[in-house]
């Protein structure tokens, strides 16, 4: 795994990516980065279909509301 990849978030429109989770209609979170790269190399996806974000904060349901109160 590339250094920092564990803290990398990938959003995309490809339900074919192994391990991706649909979070809204047609919007997928995560999945296998190597598989995504292979889809791009094979022409089954475009690089522009993927967005990457480094760093994130996760909240449990209701936790953000309590933090802001």
C-alpha cells in the first residue's frame, strides 16, 4: 500500500469497483484502488470519474450535533 493511502478517500461513479459502497444514487465511496486503476487502464472507466481526498473526520450519528451544541 502506498504511504498515506490508508487516509485516502475515493469518490466515484463506478459500482464495478470491488468493495465500493453506494452512498447515493450513482455515487460510490471507496473500494479497491488497484481495481479502479485497472478499470481506467482498460478503458472501462475514465480517470476524471474518480475524486480523491486526503484526510477526513468521521462522526457517529448525532455526534456532530453534540459537538456543535
